C-alpha cells in the first residue's frame, strides 16, 4: 500500500504500514492502517489479540483500553439466571440508577497462556 498524501524527497508516495489479523478459520478479523510516518503500536496489536482470543472463548466483551488482568464485561445477552452457570466464580453487578442488573463484570487473568476467568 502507498500513502499518496505522504511523499519522499523525490515526490514518490511512501508505503503505508498495515496490520491484518486473520483467524484460524481464515476469517478476516482486523485491519489497522498506519500512515507511513507513524510506527505501529505492538502493545495495541497484542491487546487486540488477547481480547479476540478471550471473547472467542467466553461470553464477555472487553472495554476500551482493556488489558489482560483487567475486568471485562459479561455480555448482556447472558440471561441473569444463567450467569452463575456460565461464570461459576461469580460476577460483580454494577449498580445503576435504573436498578437494572445488566452491567456485570468479572476479572480475567492469564495463567500459563490459558485464559482463566475469575
């Protein structure tokens, strides 16, 4: 890929830096395009990989800036009566002004490169 907005001394477009993630099922999962003058953020790429692997295994979503070891959110599609079966270690329900119990979180840690949900 070339970036026509960023040119070298000869006026030629610089190459853009792209990151693509394709999963084991050959499904295209992520694309990040960096301008030629910007380096890639490998911490972000690894964070995204951790999140994708976790959310493929468990019925959770990861919030902004989430990192392994932080709380993640239980999907709102998990019925309240199923939470204890899906997450036997329990979840923390965030109190909301509405009184609804759909904002639920739990701690996730990596243990020997296996994802463990606490």
